[in-house]
C-alpha cells in the first residue's frame, strides 16, 4: 500500500490548475445527504455568530461556514472553502455531541486538490488506552471493516499528515485517503460515509446518559480537543492564501465556536 506524505499547499502547487467544480458539487451533495440524516435526528439552530458566506465564488475563491447547536449537539459545522475553478475545495461536516452521552464525535472532511481526498473519524471521548470499555464498544467492532477497506481498495492511497498533532488526533479506525476523482471512487466514499453516519446515529440512540457530576469535565475536554484540532489544522494555510490572516482567524474560530452566541448544552 502506497501512501501520500505532502502538505496540502505542496500537493496543490505541484498539480496542474484545472476546474474541479463537478467533483466539488458531487462532494457537496454527499455532505448534504449526510447532513439531512443528522437534521432528521437532532434539533439544531444556526448560531448567529457563524461566518456564513464569504469570498467571490464562483468568480474566484469563496466559501461558507455555518455552525449549529441544540439540546444534544454542542457544535455542528457544515462548511466549505476554496476555489473549485482552480483545483481546490475543502469541505467539512463535523458534529460534536453534548456531554449528556459519551458517544464519539463525528468528523468528516473532503478535499479536491485536484485529486480526491477524504477523512472520516469517530473522535474519542476518552483515552482508548485507559478506558478499555470505550475502545471495546466503539472501536473494536469497526476494525475488520477498516482493515478490509485498505486491502480491497488499492486505488485509495493512505494519507500521512506531516503534522504530528494531526496524526496524534486520529483514532485507530480513522479513514484518511487520497484517491482519483473517477465516479466509482466518489461512490465508494459516499457509501462508506453513509454507513459510518448510520452507525453513529445508532450509537447516539442507544447511549446511556453520562452522570451529571461528570458532564462539566467532559464538556471542557470536548472544547479543548475541538479548539486544538481547528487551530492546528495545517490546511489553515489555504485560508490565509485566499482570504488573509484576519478572515482565516475568524473562520477557525467558527470551527471551534470562539464567537458562538448560543449556549452550550448542559
């Protein structure tokens, strides 16, 4: 199995400039399908502090970042950034649960740069080496399917981030692959993401409540993880390239909730 070990900007700069709008729209449609499943399960309200739409797309670089919260969801982000007519788009759908249950958070990111790339993970709510029960319940059952994907899809090339913090943030069952933009590969990504979101929603429905005394610490740990992942993401350099440091800082705060106006779930 080959692997990719490049910075995002390096991958983009070393590739030809092409119009990837069709692939971007396909990936955006996939996230829309997944978002519809989440909307059908949770009560969500858009946070007024969300950046919303920005840039000059489709004439040039642009994007949109909307964040939501509700009684069961601490922070859900549905966003995209880039310039699809010039080879690049970065899309996110992440759902961070409130502290009432300890189900892992849902993380999804899709890229065109100009090849395809996707990330999906269930972000742990406990140390997997300390809390064997958390590992056994949410990660061990996924191991066979994760290994089978690597063996059965040679067109998908494992992506190793050059950022050590990002590597440390991945669970044992994270998907992080580059792939050719052919329609069958996009269908493979779509099917896998639907399966993983369905699994996550089942976990949510089956979860036992977290004791009240433990919820404050769990909420604080969730926020620290979300902020660190957002602020340390090496792809933030693309925001600076397109929109400058000030706007990028605002977008990063949007990812973790630095400007949120809605209360956090208790």
